[in-house]
C-alpha cells in the first residue's frame, strides 16, 4: 500500500511522469550502463536498439503507480508473474534492484528537473520499492521452486547432441546436461534462457527459447528461427549465432525452465493457435498430450507462409497418429499444390480466420505468434464468446498483448 501522503503526490505527478516515461527510461539505461558496463551482458541489445525494453519498463512502472493510486482495471498478478519469470530466467538478484532503483530515480530527476522536489522523489521511490519488493518476493519463490540455492547461479552447461533442420531458416537443437546430471521437467509453454558468447568480443547475449520437445524426455529441445534483418536492420544476434556457430558437441549455458503460461491448461478440449515459430510451445503441448492424455480433444490451428516455412510439419503428421482426437487446421499464405495435400490436415490458403477455428464451448485456448496475429485471433475468439480467462498467450518479446492483460 502506498502511504496517503505519497498517493496524493503520485496522483498529481503521474501525468508528467507518464508523458516523459520513455525519455526517463532511455536516460536511465544510459546512466546505468555507464556506471555498470557489466550489465550490458544481461540486457538484450536488440530490444535496447529498437526501444522495446524501454517501453516495457516505463510501461510497468507507470501502470503500477496508477494502480497504487486506485486506478482500476489492471490485473497485476499476471503482469508481475510475467516479469518475475523473465527476471528469474536471467538470474536477476535482489541486490541489482538497488542499482536499478538508484539510476531510475536519478533519471527521473534529470528529465523532470525542478519539478522533482524531495517530496516527489520520496513518493516515486516508494512506488519503485513497492513494485521491486513484489518482484523480489516472486523471484525468490521461483528460484526455490527451481531448486536453486540462494545466491546460486541459474546457469548450467548443456551439450548440444543434435541439430535438425526443421524448415527454411528453422533448426532444432537437442541438449543434455554437460555434467551428465538429470534433465529437469517442465510444463509445456515454458522457456529457457540461452546465454551465448558472441564472436568478435561482442560479449554475452541472452535470449529465451520455448522448450519444444516432450517434458520428461532424456533431453531438451529448442527450435530456433533465424531472424534476418529487414529494411537495413541487422540480422538477429543470437539466432544467427545458434544457426551458424552451433554444431553437435557445442556447449551452451541454459537457465532452468521458467514461464507462467501453460499450453495445456485444464483437462477438457484444448485449442492451440500459432503462427510461424510460435508453434514451439504447441509442439511441447502435443508431445506431452500424446504421452499422457492421448484421448484429449485438441485442435492445432497454425498459420505459416507456406509448407517450406512450416517447422515440425512431418512431426505433426506423426503426432496425429498418436492423438486420435487431434484436428489439424493449417493456413498457408501461399499454399502450393504439395502444401494443400498435407496429410491429416485441413489446409486453407490465406491468413488465419478466427471464425473458422473449431471451438467447443468449454475449450481452453493458447495463442503464440506475432502480436498483430494474436490481437486479431484473440479479438475474434472473444467475439465468438470465449471467456477472457480461457485465453492464454505467449509473447516472444518484451511487453504484453495490447488490450490484453
Ligand atoms: C518467452 C519467449 C519464448 C521464445 N521462444 C522462441 C522459440 O521457441 N523460437 C524462436 O526462434 N524464438 C523464440 N523467442 C524469441 C527469441 O528469444 C529471440 O528474440 C529471437 O531469436 C531473436 O533474437 P536475436 O538475438 O536473433 O535477434 P536480436 O538481435 O534480438 O534482434 C531482434 C530484432 O531487432 C532488430 N534490431 C536489432 N538491432 C537493431 C537496430 N540497431 N536497429 C533496428 N533494428 C534492430 C533485428 O533486426 C531483429 O529484427 C522467444 C522469446 C520469448 C520472450
Ligand atoms: C521494479 C523494478 C523492475 C521493473 C518494473 C522491471 C520491469 C521489466 C519488464 C516489464 C520487463 C519485460 C518483461 C517481458 O514482458 O518480457 C523486464 C525485463 C528485464 N529486466 Fe526488469 N524490471 C525491474 C528490475 C530489474 C532489475 C533490478 C534488473 C537487473 C539489473 C532487470 C533486468 C531486466 C532484464 C535483463 C530484462 C530482459 C530485457 C530484455 O530481454 O530486453 N530488471 N523488466
């Protein structure tokens, strides 16, 4: 709870902080990285360059302040869970909150100048620490659940045992613990962070990849789409590295599995909707169901550019044989003759049409794909009467679904 005096100050200054939110976080990152260059290895350079992370942090602090001043309508639980899982997958500790807090408060002062009286600074400091304490507590719980000792590292070496080409620009890596130890279980929908040391002294970069194989198997599998720069933008740092530099025998640093979004919620009908590389959590879900609940009614509605771009296409046919109640609906933007004859699937040409996704009234839905795709499908499903709490979604980047949680 925010103290009454701080509440009045935050309410009065919220509009100006909101207006300058991204300027504040932009300045915050510059200050923090100048004072702590070692933190550059923790943050995603692509997101820094495109501004996506600035928007996510600014958005979170401002929205939380609005919530503390009594603004209704933001369900904070899911947002805090998402941030805490992402932080835990990066091994963020309570001590770094002090560094972030110091530089964030200093950045607010620098951007807003004289408007930041001692009283205003104290009120925003209170907002920051209320939010920080919520996250620190959640992250501590996640570390304990993952069996990590307090202050221990999240990183463990994993050996690549296989590299499989799944589609144009998509490969799967299978991995086992380099120390020969046990392979932790996970819930379909969870991801791991992968840390790589880039060539040319560019330092470490970390990205998240959903586990795409069967939970309980003697290895993990991730499936990586190579990100090619468009319109003059550079190629993706980590996906390019994983495609070009990683062969069987290579060792990568991986976190334990984290992620709050399950792709197999409930035990009734399940609808998995994906586009492109967003298929990866659905693959883990289907592999899991084939092993544990093969009779469960499940629909996979998947959109892709064409059959050649569609990863795990043959595996879906094999899964179909093990899941008698699986219905496969595919939308290819450009379906060739071969694509239209995909075994066991109903194939349409063009973009996905949410009205044509088979639905039963009690279905749970899981979405994963680019944000515009998810916004469109989610809107369509809500219009068709699917209750909002039955639609889960995973975002392959910072931030939440617009108009969503
Ligand atoms: C929970 C979660 C699960 C995920 N699961 C998967 C998965 O299963 N499979 C998968 O393939 N991916 C997955 N991702 C995405 C993955 O984490 C990476 O984001 C993706 O591989 C791209 O990383 P990269 O390092 O190759 O690209 P980055 O280097 O991060 O670049 C990303 C984009 O930013 C652009 N960019 C970078 N720098 C600039 C600049 N200076 N100016 C303009 N544009 C720039 C690049 O052109 C590119 O389009 C997941 C993400 C999350 C959060
Ligand atoms: C109250 C304090 C904090 C808030 C509100 C906050 C908020 C956020 C948000 C909203 C995201 C994006 C989550 C997503 O949707 O994927 C994020 C990611 C991240 N945070 Fe925090 N954070 C805080 C503290 C910290 C601290 C102390 C550190 C460590 C120095 C940190 C490091 C990171 C990193 C490395 C990422 C991933 C960045 C990326 O991949 O681009 N954060 N944080």
